[in-house]
C-alpha cells in the first residue's frame, strides 16, 4: 500500500484543460490502528484508513469536503494550508478563530475554490491534533503550468517527525511549571510518505516533479540526493524562476516543488537522504556537530528493483537557506506604500500560574468562547475594536492597505512562521544573530512569496501583504507544540467588509450543539467593551481536543473550546456523493 502511495504518478496535470468541476470528498474521521514506524498506536484517519487520502483538483475547481466526525471522544476540524479562502474565510477550518470545533456525530461541509495551483496540504487545526495523523497532501494541478513541458510526471514526498504518544498527553506533559526550559516533545522517528519504504519508482531519461511537503509537528528536514541536482520551480504555491539546489531545508509546513532529471544510461538506483533537525541554528560557526540529527531516513529512487537498494546518501556541508533570494516567476513587485506595521516580538514566557507559554509582545494567545470571525461579523462598526476579541493578539487592517509584518525572534532556534489567507512577500530575512529589526533597509524589486517563512535565531523577518482578502487569519509558528504554548496572533483583514458576512447555517449549528455563543465579543457579550467572561488565563490542565459531555461527566477544564453539551441525537450527516478517486487506489 505504501509503495503504491509513493510511486503513484499523477497524470492529471498532463491531460488537456477541462472546464471547472466540483471535486467532492465524503469523509468520516475515525480512529485507526497504525504502525508506520513499526510501533503500533491509534491515529486519526479517514474512513477507517490511514494514511489520509490526497485531495486533488485543478485550478478553478470547487473542492467540497463533507466531514463527519466519527471519533467519538474528540472534536475536530479541517484547515487547508496555503489555500487563501478568498470569499470563503469561514471555510478556513481554524477552530476557535474561524469556526467552532466539530463535535462527534456532526458533519460540516467545507467548500472552496481552488484558485491557485500548487502543492498544499490539509490538516486538523484543532488543539494540537494533526500530529496524531489527521493530515494529507492537497494538490492543485495547473493545465497552464509554465513548467508543464519540463517534466514527465509528479511524485509526492511527505516528510514528518513522528511520536509514539498521542498529542494531548505530550502537550499536557509540556505545559507543566517544571518545564522551565520550554522544551517541546521530542519525536521518536521520521516518516517519509507516512511510513513507506521510501522506494520511489523512476525511469531513466525522465524528469520528475517532486512535491516535498513537511507535515512535521516540530522538525525541519534537510533533503539531499547524492548525485542528482534539483531545480526549484515552486515554494508554498508560488512559482519561482528556476533555481538549482543541491539540498533543501524544509521547515515544518513548507513545500518545495523541484525538478529532478534522471540520467538516460541504463539501470541505476539513486539514494536520497531526509535528515530531521530540531530547528537548531545550523549556521552557527562553532556548533559541533552543526545540527543534532537523531532521525535520518534513506530512501531510493529505483529503476532497478533487483539492484542495490542499500546505497547511502549523506550531506557533508550544510548551506544556509536561500529561499528569500529566489525570484517569483510572475515578477510581482514589492507591495507599497506600507500603511501599517505589525511588530511581533516573540519570547517564551510564563503565565500567572507559572506555566510555560510562548508570547507575542508579552501576551500568549488564549482561546476565547466566540470564534473571532463570528465576533467580527456580529459587532457591526465596532468590529475594529481589537480589545473586543480577548487575548488573541489581534490587529486590524483596512481593505486594500499594505501591511508590513515584522517578527523579531528572540529565541536561539529557527521558527517557521505561517500566515493564513496569503502568500506574503519576504522583504527581509537576515541571518541568525542579526538582532532586532530597526528599519526596513532594502526592499527587493520582486520579492519571493510563500506562506511559511523560516525566521532565524535571534534575528527577524519583514513580510508584506496587500489586504485584499477580507477575513480573520491566524499568524502563528508552525511548530504545533508552540501553537499549543500560545504562539499565535490574529489578523483581522478588512473588518469593514465583514459586517453581517454570511456564514453557512451548519457552522452555527455545531456551535449551538456545544452551547458556544456565536455573536458578540469574545465572551458573547453584546457590548463589545464588556470583558466579563473573557478567558484571561489558560487552564492549568490540558485536555486537547477531548470531547467532554457534561451530561455524563464534569469538565476537567474551563477552556472555552471544551464543548459543554451535545445533542448527538440529531446529527446533520450529509448524503454522500461518490468520492473522487483515492490516492491509495
Ligand atoms: C515535571 O513533573 C512531572 C510530574 O508532575 C514529571 O513527570 C516530569 O518528568 C517533570 N518534567 C520535568 C521537565 O522535570
Ligand atoms: C544524519 O545525516 C546527517 C547528514 O548526512 C549526518 O551529519 C548525521 O550524522 C546523520 N545522523 C545519524 C544519526 O545518522
Ligand atoms: C520576469 O522577468 C524575467 C527577467 O528577470 C523575464 O525573463 C521573464 O519573462 C519575466 N516573466 C514574466 C512572467 O513577466
Ligand atoms: C458600538 O458601540 C457603541 C458603544 O461603544 C454603541 O453605542 C453602538 O451601538 C455600537 N454599534 C453597533 C453597530 O453595535
Ligand atoms: C531586542 O529587543 C528586546 C525587547 O523587545 C530586547 O530585550 C533585546 O535585548 C533586543 N535584542 C538585541 C540583540 O538588541
Ligand atoms: C479517544 O479514543 C482513542 C481510541 O480509543 C484513544 O486512542 C484516544 O486516546 C482517545 N482520546 C482522548 C483525548 O482521550
Ligand atoms: C467514506 O465513507 C463514506 C460513507 O460511507 C462514503 O460515502 C465514501 O465514499 C467513503 N470514502 C472513501 C474515500 O472511502
């Protein structure tokens, strides 16, 4: 099965352009027993199967995912990473921000337009849930791909760190006052294509488009092929002018699309290395060894299955990341003039109970009762008052304005920062130990864009977006453990265009089923300035996405995202249409 999964070649990109279609997936989210690295554990899968299937569409298609929660004991939700959700912000799947958690026995229908080609992924965005397995590739093909004639076939390669314990337990252990060094959980192993043998069938004389996706909860990955060169053609859904690379450093949540040409002379196998690192500062001169690699994986591009499958690959020299020196294919110029700056200083911090948290400008992100988008929609003209949203580190920007985001990383490790709703321009991203941003020095003519940027240790990044996508979008570190520590902020884009924005009724129904208010400020108060009921400090016991039904048990947490009551007697399960061809067939 895993062999099929990785050697499957996508032909869709090479078929003639067809008119826009609706691609529908009917999914039941279920617990599945799996042993991707040899150690069995429960994982979250689809229809009693894991790995989760690939979502595949073409530019212009409407993607529909009918999601029914059959987990029984956990809530869930689905985020489509890198999909900007233009005119469909309520489909972003960010639990607590753009929707309520989806309780057991309920279903919702996600629907969005595949407006931009590229390599994306989907994952639960609910209480640290995706490291438990609920993630998969999302590929949007482009009949007008500028590089279409340069390759013969596509190959998806997903990379992930992997943990033998489930996420709620790992996070509960992390969020203890004695974790004074803010240590995240350490992975047990590395998965390539969710536990495949890493043997990828290739044919001599052909050129392949590899779509690398890092699913990790924490680690970055170096990827290298001993003898083969890569040509980068896309990063995070942005086509770039071709650039040669001998190795990639892919941070959690990032994607690289590269072309690899296989020599035409006879039978040969090519080893490749995936080496996970814990986002250490590999550029530091005196770091010995430069990076702590505990989880390496060697795979093979195979033309000769009877030949050598034991070849090794190593990376002798580590080159710093140069993604911000790539040039966008479309030559889009730097956004300007800047109307507003958003300066985010990241530090680890402690809350009033002495629990380890992560802070922007001294404030950790705390889940509130009402999803921020629902407050924005209901507060009328007062929706520009950021204090109405509670401690979600909110900022607003008016429609059409250019926002410059400055992130000062005060930690001695690299952090991958991700913005929902946009591929931001990387204006500056200097090397480690540059210190704090003071002013934006050099604005490139045509900055590259991506949706997740590596911000180096004790250094900063300057990013720009044009606020042309009304909605509520999270900005956060994509180390999932740091999200659970509170390393998130909220961009409220064009709130003036979100007054009375229409959200499908079934999204309100799932809130109602859990007694979660859907209007008013963060606590559901009609007066935006009434802070009564705001959650001002995180609960001391962490339960993750655990579903607590107060009719049979008492809640163990005051967390506002813990559902308090459910009425599973009236599930709103959808009638299913035939699901599109599965990744695993
Ligand atoms: C913190 O205390 C718990 C017991 O409450 C223990 O299991 C854990 O190992 C301790 N962690 C550290 C970092 O000392
Ligand atoms: C993993 O690979 C890297 C790069 O080749 C190497 O430096 C490191 O020693 C390897 N680690 C292990 C545990 O094999
Ligand atoms: C972008 O600029 C390059 C020169 O740097 C040029 O060769 C290319 O045709 C331009 N591409 C587009 C899409 O305008
Ligand atoms: C905005 O808040 C003020 C009180 O500060 C209130 O008088 C006004 O009615 C509110 N506007 C809307 C549209 O709710
Ligand atoms: C960066 O700014 C912070 C305050 O936000 C300060 O504590 C720190 O010392 C500064 N770092 C450097 C290298 O100047
Ligand atoms: C929910 O049930 C699954 C399957 O029995 C179990 O592995 C998992 O730990 C449970 N989740 C929580 C949060 O207790
Ligand atoms: C998943 O299960 C649903 C409900 O039984 C079914 O309609 C759908 O076709 C299944 N999808 C896959 C990928 O098996």
